[in-house]
C-alpha cells in the first residue's frame, strides 16, 4: 500500500506569495489546493475536503485569516493551521494565534 500524500491548503490573496508557497510545498511532495480568501477556505472545507496543513494569510479581502481560522476551528477542523503575515507587532501576532493557530510565520 502506498503512503498517503500529504495535503495543504494555501489561503492567500497575493498571487506571488501563493506561487512561492506552492513551489516550496510542492518541492517536499505535498498536494496543494489554493483559496484566495478565508470565505473560500470555509467553503472548501464545507464541501467535505480536508487538509493536513493550512497556510493562512492574516489580511485578506472578503474574510480575513483571523475570522477564517475561528470559523474552521468552530467547524471542528483539526488540521495544522499556520498563520502567515507581514505583521510583526506582538499584539497582532497574539490576536492571530488566539484565533486557533498552531503556529505563526512572518513573511519576508
């Protein structure tokens, strides 16, 4: 039996950042899907899909990463959610972490 391929959902409104994330995750063998905002991420999970890893941008149109993370957690989604943002202010990072993140990484 072949090992199951790990999956990741990239939730990011910036096309260039999405492409960078995709290139990195593809290089380690993850199967990738993308969403351009938090609402799309919620809809993808609502359709029954699940992921091992979710890379969640903080600041996006339609629904931001904080709202999306809270909603996913309230839906019982247990995937590892890593927040990604350019914000380095401790209060902003804490607010994002408290939404239900497992980890946080600052964008370069």
